């Protein structure tokens, strides 16, 4: 059988302090595509392993969704009142935008909320019923008492031997190849 492509290298640690120190060292070494796994939330760990682009993209997606909702509300009321079927009601102008504000507001909120939900789903690569780290032999301990740091092979700085030497230098319990 042919070997599957390499997903990355995973180091196993016994304490949360060790995995935080390892993530800080990996970040300082220049690794950016990594993830950490632990049985409970470890304060400060997500900030060390999260790509910085996630912090910027979701608010931009929500803003675009909100602006789209505003424009949709405006167009859905402007077209029928001005172009499609203009009526002279009480001498008001056809494009009386103050009367459009409630619908524009509601569609802004709706589109912003929907873009936040779907943007979060896409940015988190969900749904993902299978993940390559489940192939690691001792990964089931991540839900009990062990902490793992995985440096992905798609990281620009990743080189199998150098990355393995780096992880071994962090004094983990074990360093494992993770196959895709």
C-alpha cells in the first residue's frame, strides 16, 4: 500500500505549561500553521496557535454582509416605489427614504447575522467529521490528560527533519508523524 501524504508532526506534552511554552517557541521559530489540542481550555493557547488572518476576516465578512443587507433593503423598496409602480400618495416624493429605514435596518441585522454564522463555519473548515490528527496513535489521550501541539506540513517553514529536531528539543513525551 502507498503511504498517505504527511499532514504534520505532533508533539505530546504532560502539562499545560509545557504546551504553552512549546507553542511560544514554535511561534518564535517562525511556524505559523499549527494547532494545539488539550482536554480543557488552556488560557493563552488559542492566541498562540490561531492564524492572525482569522482575527481580521470575520469582522470584514460581517461588515460586507451588513452593507449588502442595507443595500438590498434600499433596492427592494426603491425599485417598486420609483421605477416599477410609482404612486403619488399624499404629495410625498416617490423616493421617500426615511420610510425605508426600518426595512433597511432589519435586513442589515439579518444579513450581518447570517454572514457571521456562515463565515464562521467556512473559516473554521466545518463541517469536518474526520481530521488527520485522529490517525495519531496516542491522540485519544487529548480528551483525558495529555496536551498536543501539531505543526502542519503545509507550513512554509516545515521541513520534516528540522521540524522533528525542533519538536524533540522541546522535551515532549513523544513526537509522532500524522498521516493525512
